[in-house]
């Protein structure tokens, strides 16, 4: 049956319900008995002490909120009786000691990746189309339609077939509400022309002109980061010509990031072309030639230290901080101990966990950089009439994440317990092995977009409610916090951490399973669901207020 409740930290004055609990039940936990004064749904919390108005409520051993009126033992935590509060943070000399996990079973393991000339190793081999301005999005769509269909990368043919069947049945006068389209599925994927090219990806966006010049400058660095990504084999750039983000700006940022950039790079400017058709035709021709060259590269063994793992959560629930996130965190610790890189981002979702991260940061300069970035981000949100306290979504709250500090302390578990080696601003590349903090919004797509820009070659994405988010160049692996979600949305979930909740597996065992999956995904032996669905989400951050 498994445990019914959980105290996350000895200092906590709430318990988490692992199953639905009923009003009037007596819950015994660690020799203490609690009489429930109301129903406590699974994932929610109840108070273990009588608390006065303004009392501090602790979870994960830290402040997560203050009571708005007196509460009694056995009452359910809610947005009515608890409001967000987070502990102050500051730099202080701190001798953090980390006990690395036992990695003996992974010590000599390798993955089969794509080796680049600069020593980096990709987990995939993609060709990338980049528009310098939104005006070129339509041309990218035209090229995508042509190349995806003809070269075997399209995944939408099955839906086209279903639409075609509906059209035929409509003409025949059939009752469309009663026909079973699933029974009519006969679509077979087209064989790929280029076996060693995993996909052709398109970075459609709404920037490059208008807005402010700083937006274009940030976008340029972001696009350069994607062009230089280890999972990218070559790049085709489409430019209009008159936009704020000039091609030369992009090339300058690319050179700054990698002075020895040597991937195929084809640039087409529409205002210098004879016609749209001529430009699109030449772009397809040159890209086809480049694809033939990219196809010559084959996967070869590489040590696990060549992996860069982004960790992300979205559609979180009350189990996120006690199942999937800690399991991903243990996987992250394993990779750090093996010499790899881990990227923890989503700064609005580190609110309340700052002091722990600061104390773990090895370099004083990096710690103070984190404090500066967090402070400026928080102040910008407050200046706009918002704040980190408004981060939890209605779905988060409904499933037990009552305050941002609760959500954030659970979210921070994805980073494991390793020391923080470096702190990176948006688009800065991760250079140092170990745990890196990356400044991004909490927004799912903006965060994954930023992680890939800093060099993530795989992203572990935990979710309790379910989300289809992916990324164009970095495979995104979905990790469910509970078995119900994993079963209900099996088409988008890759790994189920529900066995932690049921007591069938420990966090450590699940973390090792996750790393095993990562090795297979990095080798192309298993294709994550988001990749199968061509879930290529890409949203540049304009550095405005985004939670």
C-alpha cells in the first residue's frame, strides 16, 4: 500500500498527503497522531501544529509562507490560509561539503554521439534553418513543407490522411461523429533519405525587427548559440535585408562564441535575390548538398563527461518536489560526479531556495552574480506590478503548490546536491563541468530555449500535470511525477517516477534508471516522445518580465 503521508524535512510543520485522506481520519506518523479536520487530497498538505496568524510555515526545512489567520492541526493548507513568504538571502563564507554518489556502475560507460571539431559531442545531428527576422517565417514554412515531406521527416501525414478520410466520408453522407478514425490508421512513415541526419529544424520566431534594438541584440546571441550547438551539423540563414538584426551582427556573435566555427553555413538575403522562388530554390539546393555532407558523420563512442544535461520542470504538481525532481537531481549528481555538465535554470522558480544555492556556490564572484541576477529579475517583476509570488499557475495550485516558495524549493531539487560551479546569464555557454545556474524565465518554452542556448544536449523535463514541450535541437525527455499521468498521457511521457510515491523504488534507484535512459537517448537507441512528435518549441526571451 505504501506510506500515506510524508514529512520532507524534520523542521517542517506540514505533512504531504501521498493518497487521498478523509476528514475525521487519524493519521499516525513517526509516533505522532493527527486528526484531520477536513479532506486532504493527494499532493496537498495539512498542518501538524496549531499556528497563530503570521506564523512561519516550513517545507523542505525552509520558509515557504505565512499564515493569514490562526490554523489548527489537521487543517488543509490553502491559498486562503497561507500566503507566499521566502527567507532573505545573502553571500556568506560557507564551507559546503559534498559527498558525491557512488558512480562505479557508470564509470566506464559511453554513449554514441556525433563528434564535432571543437571537441564537443552531440546527442543528435540536425540541420538548422534560422530566420534573422519574422518576415522570413513564411519562407521557412514553405521550405519545411518541401523538405520534411520529401526527405522523410514529417510526422503530420497521418493527420492529413485522417482529414482526407473525413472529407471522403462527408461527401458520402456518413455520420462523422460516429466513425472511428483510429481504426482507419494506415500511415507508414517515409524512409529517411539521410540516415545520419536526425532532423531538419526551423527556428521561426517573432523578432529581429521592431521592438527595441536590445531585443535584436539578445536574439542574435541566441541564434548564434543555436548555430554553434553540438547537436547542429549545419545552418541555413534566411534574411530579408533591412531588419534590425543584420546578418553581420549574427556572424559577429557567432565568431565571438566560437572563433573556429567551421560548420556549413549558407546565407540568403531576400532583398538581394531575383525573386522569392529563386531564393527558396537555391536555399533548398544548397541545403540538400549540405545534408549530403552531414549524412557522412556517424555516431561514435564518447565518455559520459561529454553530456550536458538541462533539468526543467513544467506543469508541476504536489509530487514534483518529492518524486521526479529529486530523482532527476540524483541523476544530475551522478553526471556531475562523472565529469559532465548540468544546467539548472528558471530563476523565478528558485525563489526561497537562494541561500542554499549561494552556500553551495564555490566561487564568490559567481555567487554574487547569482544574487545580482536574481535581485534584478525580482525587482523588474515588482516594477511591473507582479512578483515571483505570482509564479504558480492555477494548475500548480490545484495540485498542491500553494506558494511560489513551495514550488521553488521543490523545483530546485532537480539540481541535486552538487556544488555550483558557475552562474550564467541568458545565452552564456556552459564551460565548466559540474552544476551551472542559468538565468531564464520559468516559462516552459523560454526556459528550454535558454538551456539549449547554454549548451544542453539533453533536457530532463519533469511534469505532474503533463506538457508536450520540446526543443528544436535538444532532445527533451519527459519525466512524470506520478503513474496516473504516465498512463493517461503515455504518448508524451518517457519515464514514470510514480514508483517513488508507491514505495516500489527509492529516489536513488529511480535516478540511476533516468541516467540509463539518458545514455540510450544520447546514443539514438531510444527516441524521446517530444522528438517523435517533432515538438520543436522555440521562444526567445526578450528579457522582459516573464515568470
